């Protein structure tokens, strides 16, 4: 690197360049807006639209109107109220499932990556076994052994996405644990728990954040699938998958009951995927390094406009 490039890097530090430049990603911004709107709908929708989602008090199979913006279902229930309630269910299931996967993934991934040897061998073979079973089949098995409730489907979803978190956490631990600052912490007398919690975990937090956003969308899709098959939220409680299951039998009469929950699933899943893409750009340190190098290189190029 030339002296001018090094001086340019000093004048334009990587940390200053990172946030403004990375948040110019329109996909990430769009994802954040979509996720925020879905969350606000789930939180304040029942306050603004005071209609019982489970009360069949209207005429069945009405099309969209001012009184019922999304129409009614086959029992005369307001579909807008049910879509709002479905948003609450999907976000709750997604959040709790991700929390379960993070806890289990952290415990297993740290144990396998940090201690290695036979601990790593046994734990990772169990994870490979879970990867060998199709996720939906594993979810069916877990829910079938218990009972089809929202809590049980949430636990099942958390379990089936845990192996992906274990792999990422283990890889991050293996990459970090041999670093000089880890050796220094051990030399100063830090125990395993302190090293893992204070020095290792912060260095793998960025990929975990991105993964959580992406797998949040997967959790929503699996929840909708289980509810559609009757293994998730049970009637008369509303869920997007359950609404699609009802609409399946009405498709020859009207398409409205299928359109709005389908759009809700699609938009929410896209929002979390877009948000994950934006978070990757923000949190990936390699992007910051590239931005700093580009800025330093530009500072050494002659200006085509001549002296200012």
C-alpha cells in the first residue's frame, strides 16, 4: 500500500464509512420498513380494528367492501380481523422459535467448537442426523408425539432450525478460539465461561443476527404449513395457514379468502429476507474493509476536473 493510500485510510476511517454507506442498500431499508409495518399491524391492529376475529356475525363470503376491507369467510367472520390476528400468531411463533434455536444452538455450538475432541464428534453427528431428516417430517413427528397446539408447533419449529444455528456458531467459535486475544485472556486466568461469554460470543454475534432474520421468515413459513395441515393453531383461532386451509375448499366459489392471507405470508417473508440482506451488509466487517480500501484508492486518483 502506498503512503498516500495509507494516509487516505487514516483520513477516512472504516468505522465512519460503514453505517452511512451500507444503509444505502434499498433492499435492506425496504425489508426494515415491511417488518416494522407488520409488527405495528400486529401490535395496534386490534385496537384500530375492533372486530372479533372468531365471531361469525356477518354474511358469509362477502367480497371486499368498506365495512369489510378483506371480505368475510365461509362462516361470516371478518377476514381483516383474522389476518391481523394471524400476524400476531406468526410473529409470536417466529420470535419464540428463533429464541429456542439461539439458546440450543449456542449451547451445542459452543460445546462442540470450544471443547472439540469427542464432544465435538458426538454432538455434530447428532446434528448431522437431524439434517438428514426433512425439516417438515421432523416437525410432524414432534407435533404428532404431543398435540397440535401453538406452543408445541413453536417448539417443533425451534428444534428443526437449531442445527443451522449450531453449524454457524461452531464455525465461528473454531475461527475465534485460536486468536491471540483468546490466548491472552486465558493467560490472564480467565475461565472458559468468561472467555466464551466475553470474548468469543461478541465476535459471532453479527452472523447470528443475520441468520435470525432470515430464519424468522422460515419459521413463519413452517408455521403456516403446519396450520394449513391442521397441526398448528387450532380453529376457531385465526392463523394465516389456517385461513388458507379454509380458502382451499372455497376456491371454486370465491378467491378472496385465499388472496389476503397468502399476500400477508408473502410480504412478511420477503420483508424478513430483505432485512437479513441489509443486516448482512451492515454487520459484515469485510464490507467495511472494502469500503475503506475504495475510499483510500479514490483519494490517490488524479481529479479529472483539474484543480479546484
